[in-house]
């Protein structure tokens, strides 16, 4: 496979990374791209940035870095990607489960709002939204294998004990416990960067998953349909504008308040530990 990036392009990318990211942000960048920061040679930030770009360039993954940088720092004048070099997209996997033997949720409305906000976004070309509905346990791992998403969004029911509710073969409720989902996401730790659990009492699940995934958002109590949808609107508006995960989480909470819904403290962002 031919690389179409010139030495000047590589130099401009290195300068941009050095200027836009501090040491800790550069480490997070490497985690998000599945790269061991400690294995990059050099002591200074410029040396680390040079090695990172060279590493990705040799493996034909430089477009992933460009996509990340545009998303994280949209106001910086990044060098224009060559026309004959495909842009690596950020895949969002929307998973929905609404068993027939439980109270029905407005999952279709939530999905439509996410689609609309991403379609209207400044950075809409770098996002690829995929969906799987009526999800059964086996469907989750299959979708993760097939679609290789960086962001996974689950919308559905959660129980007071922290289980997420998927569907069984007859569309009834099937409970999945926190440790099981934690073990699942461990297998995709180098691929998935963020998990959003838009379901009641999902903070317990978030704590299990965040052992392996950098950012996980869960709910610390029951959450209503309106609040869940409002959070999704704010979160994906921010992502589409190039905001980082933490800023998108905050805007999601603010959006709940803007809708005059008293549940803005329900979403919780948990970082990897």
C-alpha cells in the first residue's frame, strides 16, 4: 500500500501535535489509538510526537491520527489530508433493547436525535453512525467484531442491581450482569474509547467496564425518557463540534437542565482506573 503523505505534511502534523497537546493529553491520545506511549522512543514531547507519527505512518494508520486531531482540536489549522488518502472515520455503534415484557421506551426518538445532530455537525464527515436494535447478548460481541466502533452507545433498561436488560430469543427481557459486560469490553479495550450507557442504574455497569475502557458514562439512578434523550442530544452535539468526551458529557448534562428536567446530576462520567 502506497503512502501519499509528503515529508512536509509529516512535519506539519508533528508541529501541530506538539503545539496542541500537552504531555498528559498526548498519553491519552496514544491510549485512544491503542498505542503504548511508554514504548515510543525519546524523552521530550517533540521526540514522542515524531516517533508517534512515524509509527502510524509506517503502519498506514496516519489518517486515524488526523481524524483524532481534527475532532479534538477543530480550530487548529491542520494540514489538508491528500485527496487520494482515505479519511479514517470514528464509528459510533448505537445498541438498543426494548423487551416486550417491560415498559416501552422512546428509543427510536433517541436514535433519530443522534442521527440529526451528527448530520448537522461541523465534523459530520468523520462520524459513521451504525445501529443494532432488539439486541440480544450474542449480538453485542458480533457487532463489536464486525463494526469495530470507537464509541458504543447502549439505550434501554437497567435494573436497580446494576444489570442491563437485553432481549432473549422471544423478545423478552434478558439480564446481563456488570462483570459479564466488563469481561466483554476487556476484549475490545484497544478499540473502544468510550461507552455510553443510557439506562437506569447503569453506573454500576460503568464501573465494571471502566476497568478496561477509558471513558464510560452511566446513570446513578433511574432516568426518564426525556432526560435520556436530552443528554444524548447535548453529548453528540458536542462531539460533532469537535469537543472531547469530558466536554461532551458536560454539555449533555447541561442540555437536561435546558429542558427544565431535574435529572442533570443523574449521568456520571467514570474514567479508567
